[in-house]
């Protein structure tokens, strides 16, 4: 039998098995990621950037001011530059983030017995399209579990994504139950998956490993603090226990860094974390990745390993900003070797970990989920 026929039979079986499921277990899974332009053409990049930057949780200014910034200062110039960056990492199947998220979904299928779809916060596929895909597979859905693929809490990523997807789906299907995956920055299997994905890249001699996270304006951290009296206000706030930690991006990325470094037995002097992708002139989290890359060679750090744990799928920020620009900056400053560890993508340890979160959402991993 030809491979194409086998694939059709497998597809039909995968759809049919949901009709045999226990009516009490009629769930669908939506994997949520940031999004990418439909192509690297300037017009598509401009459309994407407009939707992204007009998000009130990204540029958190009043609408008219946000509109003036985006339309007057960003969109006349940024799309051409970003289009070139996207083109440099574009895959034959499309934008890396979309391709790798879809591959992750396919890797999950043999392990997670529920219909799945992908929704992006910006551009395509939309939450509405993701819902229609689930309904096509199982018209009798009773619950949707929404999984933002963000390990850490930030108002401009995790919060924006899950609220947007939830709003759009509830507008179409208010009768369904919804559950939302919580940030998993310190969850054991996630840390183990990072350890296993990084370890092979540390077998050769290296001077330092830099954990580079997407940066945020400091005002975002303060605004996300539910108590309004801890983040950047309490002394050593990231190490002073507080309920604010549940919403503090900086605390969470520091925890991820320390847990992974501990699991890999990396000495304290051989690892650090920094923050990339700064936009605008406001105060942002420090240290900046670009400044670290410039200064490391003068500190006798010549062999550098880079990791980007804020992203579970490789994207423009990892492949181009860190993989291309970062490497050029470091080598031009006197560095000798520069190794970028791929994101988790479809690493088996990560696929198995995530499958466990979904399959046991009502049991052992119920603490990772909340009602939507």
C-alpha cells in the first residue's frame, strides 16, 4: 500500500477515535504561540507589526498615543528591516515559529488522545480557526484546554495570549468549559527537558553559558505586581518571597536559570542571564544581552554557549537576533566560538513533559491549570 494511502487511513482513524471517547472526556487542546507574518514580504510584516504593537499589553499607552507611536514612528521604518530579518531565517514551509509549533503538535499526537489545533496571538492561524478545526474533528466537544507556550508570566506575552484566545473562543462557544495552562517556569519536567537539550552542547570546553531572555520594560513588571509594593520596590525583590512572584517575569526567569544551571552542575561563575529585544528608550530589564556579548571577550570569556529559555520554539528572536546578530557581535568583539543551543522545539523530553501536563490536567498536574 502506498504511503499516501496509509497516511489517509491513519488520519481517518485519528478523527474517528474521538467519537468513541467517553462523553465525559470530550476535550480539545489549543497550543498558543506568539505568531509570525504570513510571509517575509514588507506588506505582510507591516500588517503583523501593526497588530502586535497595537496590543495594549505590549505598548501600554492610551490608544491615541499608541496609534501615533506605531503609525508615525515604527511602521514607516521597521517593516523593511524586519522583513529582511525574517527572510534570513525563513524555512521552506514558512515562518520558523509557525512551522516548529506545528511540528510540536504533530509530535504530541501519538501521546495525547484529544483533538489539537494551533492558535497564534497575532496573525494566523486565528483562535477562531483553531476552534473550527477542533469542532470539525469532534463536534461534541465539552471542554477546551488552552496552552500558552510561554514558561514565564509577562503581561505582553502570556497574559495577552491567553486572554485573547479565551475571549475569541468564548464569543463563539460560551457553552464550553475552558482551562488555561499556567506558567511552568520551575516545573520539574520542564527543567529536566531543558537540561537534556542543553547538556550535549556543554561536552566541549566552554568559558560561559549565557541564558538570554526576552526583555521587558520595568513598568510592565511594576504593573503586573498585584500588590504594587514589591517589584522594583522591595529590596532584593526577586529573592524576597512574595505573592507577586506568581506574576513576576524577572523572578521566574532567574528561577529557571538557577534550576537549569543546578541540574547541569554549572559553577556559579560560569553562567549568567541577560535580556534581549529592547524596543524604545524606556527603562528595561538589565543587563542587556547585546552589552554582555560586547564585553565578554575582554573578561576572558572567549567560548560562549547561548540559551534562550523564554521561547519553547525557535523564532526570529532566537535564530536571527541571537543566532546571527549576536554571533557577529561576540566574534567581532574578540570571541572565538559561539554556540547557540536550539530551543526545546520537539525535543523528546519536552514532548513527553508537555503530554504529561495535558493528560493529567485533572490529576497530578491540576496545579498547572486554572478554570478559564
